[in-house]
């Protein structure tokens, strides 16, 4: 549309051209099939390569018990509003009374309150996410508002009452293959174990290790938590050494039940000299209730993180560091509702120096595992983007990753900023891709959102002549970001004759390999999988890493074949 001021400053021919351009380029329909896709390259990449790829959700907060029980939601209010603090913040910002957000109002009334708030979300990803959820889950195309809320309530609830719309059915609608939950070291993993034994579940559910309560020695409840860890592990946590033994015992329990990922909420990145003596004294004082100095807290946290990194590396795990959240800012609401209910924000503490020192400590003894670094503050995008290059290696493509736009940054501009930084400073083509990091069972449209944004970014580069229009390569890059690479983790084999064993493997696969790289040991790439094999410089050990392109059974089968060849 053109204002009067525009017309006053335009010539007659200019006005005619403006109206003609408007007629030739009408407004795009709201969220049509080419939503967020601005050119033909982006459309081709999304619709032909990305759209129908499976989802590997390697970090989320959904309930494994609800998956096991195949929970049936009472109504769309419970499904879409229960536990979703993104939506709660929208409602609170719109002046909605607390009883309609976290309080005792009915789900129906909470739904109506949310629907009345949604129209104010112009420019907020919540508007897009909500309508993607309605379309992809229920096939409802109408815009949610006060006028449509009641009708949508009734139509969605009729579907939720059916067997197809139980918890597992909702997950299956999005092509989810793997879910990694978030679990405390003292959790019994009962539901993940039962799901693994259930042949009717069409996707895998693995635990992921979140030892924040072990690290947060300065917070209340540390002694009670150590007592729980003692009971569950069967090892009395009398001192730092026994506590680490108990922790390693629990790590082995998680490993036995499929865990290959850890996650750490490093609101600020700690660093202190990882001295056994200082950390041990800090543990002793904490257990006795004595106050700790900042230096003791930092030393203890660094020591535990370095030791955990060693354990992860030995088992072929990856670790995740979520950096930069300022949590529980509203004391009145924290007292009333507890943590994780929508009163967190972005911290602005400097992270570069401590992060570098922490990773260096883990790397010093060769114990730095595969790592994903997430920053909540966009000011740190270039810090993380350049930090990656300091610690890559071990023959693993993208060993150190810059995690996708997280929490307040998992919106269009946040995702673009993160990927632009990664592309400019590292390898976007080795990016691990999207995750939900959500407590909602229908947050998977965020993967679609991410895919559209990624395809559009690449499409613009191609359109501008910044990358060739080679769809074999472009399609591979896009598919890899969707499916990522299921991996064996590093497997160490002690062999009497490692050189002969590696030669045996190379001869076996030489005709099949598409590419061979001897930069660090031997790396062989095939159509749908790859491996790296290298000898230790200090002991008769061969280190093996196997990855596939989104195919866990293939990765596992090739790993078995390689180990058999190595041990002949």
C-alpha cells in the first residue's frame, strides 16, 4: 500500500508502475506451502529434500512416563498449554490473570485466554508455531482467535478422544525416529527401559544425562542430593573420590540403557584450577554445611566437568553445554511455582576466557569428547563460532559443534544469526542441526520452521551467485542437516598388531569406498556411512568411529563388521 506522501512524491508514470507491480505481485497467502521460501532454489531444496526427512530429537524435556503410558490428553488446552512456558509468557505479557496461565482455571478458559492473546503476536514465532501445530496435528487451517477458539476447541477435542491421537500417535505424525529425554543421574530410567522392551513403540527413546545437581555445590539441597546419589549407586559419598565413583557407576547404568549424550546447564561458564585438593576440600565443606569461597566453587565445578569429560570420551559420548541463561528472576513467582515456568532470561556474562580454559583442560589429556556448545546470548555467536576451530580434531567431522538457536533464539532471526555465524566462521555443511528442547509433545513443527529457514538461506546464496546451483551437493547438505549422523562414538580396541588390523579393514572396504582420507589415521566414506580408524601414539590401541546418514541399524551393523575385522 502507498501513503499520500508516497503519491505526492511520485510521478504519474511512477504511480502507474507501482500499481502494476502490485497487481503482478499480490500478497502471499498466509503460511502457504512456500511459507518462508523466497525463491525457486529454496522451494526445491525444501520440498524435494528437507520436507519429509525424519526427526532425530537429541535434546528435549518431554516425559518418558507419558510416552510409555501412551497418555491421552483431555483436550487441546492441556496439550498445547500444559508446561509450555513460551505460551505462558505471551499470556502474561498480554495482562492475562495468573489463574488462566498456571492457576486453577479450567483448560477451556485457559484456551480461550490464549486464543485472545495470540493476535498480538505479530512478528513473534509463537504465531507461526501455533498455526503449524494446528495444521500439522489436527488439519485445522483457520486462524486461531476469540472468534474461532470455541470451534477449534471442539474439533480438536473430538480428534484427541481417538486412539490415533494418544501421545505416541502425536509423535509418529512428525516422523520422529529418536527422542533423547533429559534425566538426572539418580533417575531409575524405568520408563525408557520399558519403552525399549515394547515392540509396539515405533520410535526409540533414549535417556540423556543431566548432572546439574552434582555440579551446583553452592545451592541448597546439595547434601540431600548426595545422600540420594549414595542410596541409588550403593556407594557412600563420603568424599570427592567416592562421589566420583558413585557418579561413574550411574554413568555406566545410563550407558547400558542407551545413553550417549550428556547435557549441562552452564548458566555461566566456570573455571578454576581443577585441583583434587581444592575440589575435595570444597566437597567436604559443602557436606558439613560450611560456606564456600568463589574459588572453591569454581575449582570443584571445573574438576567435576573435566572428570566427566574423561568418562564421556572413554564411552564414546557427546556432551552438550547450554550457556548463558539467567534463571528464576522473579522471586515471588519462584516461591509460588518453582523453576522452569517462564521467568528466565538471557545473561550477559562474558564467556570466552573461561570456556577456552575449560575446554583446554579437557583437551590437555586427550579427554575432550564430541561437544555441542549453545549460547543463549546472540552476542556470543562469534565467540562460539571461533572457539570451535580451536578444538576440532580426532578425524571426526564437526567434533565440536555450535548448537542451533536455543530457547529465546529459536526463532527466525535467531536461527539465521546462529547459522550465518557458523557458516562464516566454521562449516555449516557439518552442522548437527535442529532439536526441540521442549516440554511439549507437539513442538515438532519447529523442525519444519528450521528446515524452511535453512533452505531459504541457502536458496538466497545460490540465487545471488554465492554458491553453485548443484542440487546433488545442495541436497546432500540439506539432508545431512535434517538427519544428522547417528554415531557409534569412539570405540577403543587393544590389539597386539594394530597396523595389520587397520590394513585388513582397508583392504576389505577399498573397492566400496567413495573416498579415502589419511590425514588422521584412515577415514573411508561410502554412500550412506563412513568411519575413521586410527592408532594411538602411546599404546597398542586402535580408535574407531562409525557414522551413518540417519540410519541407526546401518551404523550398528557396520560397527559390528569393523570390530570383527579388527579382532580377527
